[in-house]
């Protein structure tokens, strides 16, 4: 009993850690897509940010400078996406794919050139990372059954960015549904012509949206390389950008449902890690490959069957052309 | 006439007569030019719109009305010319600038966001605070005052997508008033309205006008110009060709000015010589995702040699009916007899088979279903019949034959320009429609299904198309016509069916139809009971 409760708490604890980048990316995608800009380059921006953050942390030893570098690189790529899609009315998917390829290749090439470790960055000391934050009295309440364990293992002991991710969700909701900017953001994704005739700049609104998207993917990348891990590893995002995109669509472009989807995907991932090598009654040892594939299989199943009718913002993916 | 040569009358001899003495004109345009590449959309356009008047601008599609209004609303910049508002020269480079000088616009396609409430739509772009709620509360107070003042009743918390179009239009008007517009431009405002909604709109416009709002009405409907305007300007081929006081002119003169030649208003239809029923529909039903079926319990027949018109506000199932009959869409219950062949939900007939039954289809949306706009005219002219032996030689197209046939169709239906190689997209709406009609009618169909035969088609071509339809009927074809233009339905039909909410709610004999009754039926003012068979006149 005691054992399985601890197992549950630890699984949930892992869930929080693995869903953090998903949450950042899902909210990032939400801002972008609500404004009408399809963003499949969440993956690439996150990867580039992870590399930038790890590199800067390795060179300067400052986690905060690393964070700034990660965000700056991601925002830069977001602006590139905006330049292609908004200014030059390019195809959103093509631009996104280009950014993903660019990020994947460039991080390896620069990594090898700068650090000579086959694309990996040097291992970071704790001072150059975001380390777990112990809540006050975390050790003291350890004796308290259930609540004490939850407090110590689940709530306390994460790094700063995990907490930021969980605060970003209500903040996103508040911005999208309770501010003037949010109203305009939702409007421009539905009917840019209406926004234009209301005397607002469609381009400027969309640029602000993709920049917010860049900011959040930058946080996600930074989290991966200097908070969750201690260095950059080539292609370390491993498709999480796409999973986050799926989660956002699964949540029908709304913050809290998207957040829920991120947690589901995170949980699957955490369970997959925990179940490796475990004997399941009647089946025996579950093959590692199957466990690892589980989140992706479920993603396909969820997206194919259980999402219902996902109504995207009406003007999504369409460049805004002025016309009569 | 007496003509003291004042400063402006030298430039605008005709417009000057219309403006009253003291107030400066609400809008004065002088020598406005605007070209798109080689196309002169507006050329030396002069117009004076008197403050406090209702001014109509009439012209065919493509005459340059919309371009002119887009210039006034800051969508386009002029190549040259002067814009004055309330006597002061202004440059309008953006909608924002237009709003600032007091111009409001109700666009033909509403600029509304379906998933927003009325209130959110109205304040969009004119929010008074960074946070949403205080701004919404403030706007609510101001809007309630406006609603009371002008008798514009709209539920501010309703979702736009759930409102009927007439009400959506009122939201657009409120939107302009909320931005303190004193000059209101309406672009083809009645295209989507029932006659009753049109009457109501005009009542609102008159009320606004009494409160001092200057109203500019852009339309191609002569009747509306005559009904509501004080003064009218006529545009043709990018130029202003005449300015008149409405009371000093009549519909015939305006039509002639618009088209540039005499237009004959009536068509001699002769009497219907009806034969056997060729198209028979019994108990047709098409289910939807929701609870209410798209089409329900549709029964009617069309005999050889008659035109049956289907009237109704768009979106009441007419499009779906045409799609079912032409084989594009399946159905869930009922039976169709199509030229002797029985079609049921289990034995559907695909569009090719439908064509094989000598049934031709001129679709409602010609750009989506009627042609491929990126194809040349000759390619568009064989769509649906591309497998016919006429156009093929062995496994290949007989291109010279296709071109010759296309030229023959163009000659027969007066399609201009007479270039089979021209891109379909580069032909005007009227000529595209004539080409499609030519393609379908040329095959001597026994049944013709035609949707919106003259949507976006100018007056001259409308008349031609109407003649072709009547001629076809006189040759013994069964014609089923769906149209949102009530005038057209009344003018051409031997019998009229009225659709509402996916059902046929009434049937009227063509000669007995009057606009008011039909309008009430279209709005289903009598409650939705499908017409029993004995209402046949």
C-alpha cells in the first residue's frame, strides 16, 4: 500500500517534469495559431533555444544569461517565421518545416564546431542551471502521512521553470479571454478582414502573437537543456514540439483543455519510464520499445478518434491579402 | 437652367444642382482616378454627396462602385484626385483614418466574427481599456442609448453566428454608429435580405437620416434607388455618367444610363405547354449532424416545358436540394424519379450518371462547382463532358475541335471576349455564367437544374440569360431554378415553391405570386407547416 502510493506520487512528480516543456509549447502554439499562424516549428524553436541556453550556460556559467539567450534565439526564429508567413505571405507549413530543419542541422554543426563533443555541450555545474527549489519545511513535514509525502515529493523540489509553466496556463487564459489584446488576437485568427476594417493592423497583431510564441518556446528549450538536463544533446527535443502541437489541437485551441492534454501526454511518458523492466502480471516484462512507443500510439489514437470535431480558428494558415 | 457660375459648378455641373444651399457637402470627390495595372477601375470620378441626404450610387458589377467606396474607406489609395469631407480636404490612407473623419461602412460581406458576441464585435478595435470587462461595460451603456435613439434592437449578448443576417446587418450599423459615424456607406446591403428585412432596413436608414446621418447606398437594384434615395449617381465602366435627383428620373432612364443602351424590362414568356413530369421528388430527406434535417419531406415535380422556381432566403436547404438532384450529395430517405430512372438512398446516381440522363446542372457557385477558374475558357467549356467522343481522338483530346466547339458556344451565347484561350478567371461574372449555360444547354438537356442563374451578373447579361431559360422551356425542357432574387423567380416561373428550414412551405402559381406574400412565406411568418397539396392555385 505504502509502496504503491509512493509509486503513484513519484509518477505524478515525473509527470510534472516531463509535461513542463509540453505546456510551454502548447501555450506558445496557442498564441500563434489563435492569431491565424500555423506553427509546426515549435519543435525547431525549442531545440535552438535549448542549444543556445546550454552553450551560454557552459561559457558564462550563468543560468539567467542562458535563459535570455534561449528566449532570444527562439524569438529570433519566431520573427523569421513571421517574416515568411506574415510579411511575405508564405506557406506556414513550409516555413515551419524549414525552421525545424535549420534548427536540427545548425545546433549539431555549431555544437561540433564550438565544443568538439560530437554535438553535445559540456556538462553544466549546478550553479549554471536552474536547480530544484525546496519548499520551506519540506523535510519537517515528511513525517505527516500522505499530505507530507505529496508536499515533499510532488509539490516541492522542482526547478523554477516548472512552476512558471504551471502559472503560464492561467496567465494565457487571462490574456486571451480577459484583455483587449486577447480579443483582437482571437479576432485576427477568425476574420482578419474584420480586424483590418476595424482599423487595426493585422500584421502587427500577428507579429506580437508569434513573438509571444517565440518567448514561450524559448522557455521550453531552456528548461530542457539547463534545468531538466545538464547539457544539450543533439535532437534532444525528440518530437515534443509536435506532441505539444497535438495537445493544443486536442484541447481545441483553449488553454485549460490544452493544459489537460499536456498532462495526459506527460503522464504517459512518465508511466513509460517507470514501467521499464517491470513485470506485469499475466504479461511478463513489457518490451521497452512498446512502452516507449506508448505515448505516440496514444497520441495517434486520441487525435484520430477521441478529439471530436476540432474547430480551428477560421482564418488559420491563410495569408491576409487586402482585397475589395 | 439658371446658372450663376459658382466656383464648383464649373467642375461639377450636374452634381451641383443636387446639393442644398448652406451646408458643405458631406463628401466631395474631385477627379478621382484609380488603376489596377492596365484596368482603369475609376477614371476622373466626380461626385458631391450633400450632407443629410440619402444618396444612391448605382452601376453594374465591375462599374467601379466598390473601388470608389474602398477608396473612401481607406482600403485603396487614389492615384490622383481630391477627397473632401465636410468641406475639408482629407487624405484617407486607412480604415482608421476614415473612421476618424466620421465615415462608417457596412460592407457587403459583413465584417463580423461569428464566434464573438454582438458586444465584442462592436467594440473590437475601439475598446476603451486594456482589460476587456470595463470596456465592455462602458460600451454596453453607450450602445443601449444608441439602440433606443434609433430603434435598432439587437441583443448585445447574442452570438453573431446564431443571428439572422438582417440582425447581423444591424450590428454592422451599430458598429459604425458606435464609432460616431456621421456618414454611413452601405455596399449592396439588401443582397442577403428578405423583402421584409429590406423594408425594415430602409425604415432604420430613414430614422438615421432624420437624425442627421448622411447615407450612401451602393446597389445595382433600381427599385431600391427609387424607393429610398434623394439623389442618385450612375457609374458605368469606371466613370460617373450621370447625377440625378431621384424624383426627377425613373427606373428606365437609370437602367439605360447604367447599361449604356436601351434595356427591355419584360420577357414574353408565352404560355406553358406542360407535358409529362420528368423530375419527380417524393419524401426526400437529408439528415444533418444536428437534430434538424437539412432537407425534410420534400415532394414536388417538374413537368416538361415548365419552369419551377424555388424561392427562399439562402441557407434554407435550396443548395442542398440542388446538390442532391445533381448527384453531388446523397440522401437519407425518399425517392427521386429523374427522367425515368429511379434514384433512392441505396441506389444513388453519381453526377456523371445524372448527366447521362440528359439532365444538366448549372451550379449555384460557379467558381467552386461550375468551372475551374485557373483553366482556360475552352477547358472550362468541356468540364463534365470531357469524355464525350466529340472532344476526343483516341486517348487524346482533340484540341482543335475543343477550341472550335468553344468558339461556337461563345458565338451562340455572346460570351466575350471571344478567346477560347482566355483564363476563365479573367472573364467577367456574366460571361463566365453565359459560358457555363452554353455548355449545359448546348447538350439539349431534358431536365435543367439551375442555381442562382444571374448571381453577380450585370443587367445586360441577366436579360440574355432569362431569355435562354424561357426558350429552353418553350422547347420542352423541365427547368428547376433556385434563386434568391425574388424578382427573377416571379418573372420566370410557371410555379413557385417556397423553401424554409429545409422544407417546402408553400407553392404558388407564377402569375398569382406577389412579392409581399412570398416574402412572408420565405420568412415563414405563418409558422412551419409544409404546404398541403391543395394550396395549388
